[in-house]
C-alpha cells in the first residue's frame, strides 16, 4: 500500500474511501482558496514546467534536494495516483455525481480544450467542488458559458473512460489539499503536465498504481500493440522469444496495455505480491 493508504485509507486503498470525497471538506477555507487559485491562475503550471527544465542544469545534489522538498509539499496539497479502470468503476459506484470539464493541463500545454478531466463528488451536480468552480471566471478554459460543465450518469462516465482507454490514456485520481479527492484525470506523457513532470523530469507528483502488469507468454503473439500505448516505457520485446515482457520495476500499473492486447495476454497483479515492484511508488 502507498503511504496515502496508510495515512488516509486505514490500510486500504485511500481513493476507495468515501470519506476522502466528503462534502464537509469543502468548508475548509484553505482548501477552497487553493482550488480557486489553482484554476484561476493556470499560468503556474507552465511556470513550474519551465522551472523543471532549468533544474536539469543544476548539480545533481541540488536537483535531489529541491525535488525532495517540493514533492513533500505536493503530497500535502495536490498529488495523484494512477489507477486501473476497475478501480474507477468502484469510485463511480459510491460517488453521487460525475462532472466532465476541460483539462487545464492540455489547455496550457497545447492550447486546446480537451475534456479529459472528471470532477467526482458525493453531492449532486458535482457538489461543492463544482459549485466553487462555477463561481470562478474560467472563461479561458470553458469559454464565456459555464454550462460547459457536463453532468454525466455513471453509465455515461464509464463509457467515456472506456473510450479514453482506447486512446491510450492513463487514469489518475487527484487530491486538492490531501486527502480530499476532487477529480479523476486521463493523462498522457505528451500533453499532461503532471505526467510529463513525473516521467520525463523524475519529479514525482503521482504515485504508481497498487498494481503491476504481467504478460502470459503462452497467449502473447508478440504483436507489440501494448508497447505503443505504454506511457511509462515499461514494456519491452524479446526478439529471441518473439514475446513482449514487462519491466515491473518501471510499470505504473495503469492497465492500459490490456486494452490494446487482442489476445488478453496481459493481466494486473497486486504490487505488494511482485518482488521487483513492491514498495516502489
């Protein structure tokens, strides 16, 4: 279990605990200010991305020190965790509303509206989290009409996530002043600033999933379709065996590779049961 599960999940998956989506948490003025600032001033995302680029030129010990301090701070305010589709389904089973909205990362990185982010709440119509966003000036993100917030049924939300899987997007839950979880995103390394920071810059702003992928060599045909959708470079190919394999120390356990495998040769295992990956977050 990741450290959030120990601290905020009583030893169980923290993102499957309804208390961490509680409407009462939105009465915290610090949390409300953080959310308002996060969405009202998106320039901080590109500014932080630029700082990571500059950090590359610093001495290694300086990089380690700054990253460690910044990551500790991120865990307290805005941190994510990768999760597979079956855990998304469990979340949709106990939240009372799902609201789809444009992704702030994509808006800042490629300048386009891309609806890959989903606000989840125990309250109706997006709950207090969505109410706060509706009260902000988000015209840069949504255009002048805030009706761009779409309230989805569970069935519609699951269908959308299934579609995101076919696009090779990785699901992740995000805290807004931990442990409150306000959203589930669908990330890729090219356009998502959070995943780019985590994978490209080794600035860990998201935990790996509670799972690790494995390949059944008896079913694998070596087509390598799974390799094309892996955001983490965790899949390889054996020319001698004509099979793909998983570098489990690099795997984030998102499960997206399964959706690309027509032979159902890929499965997920609990991270704690895989020696190479247990304790690697």
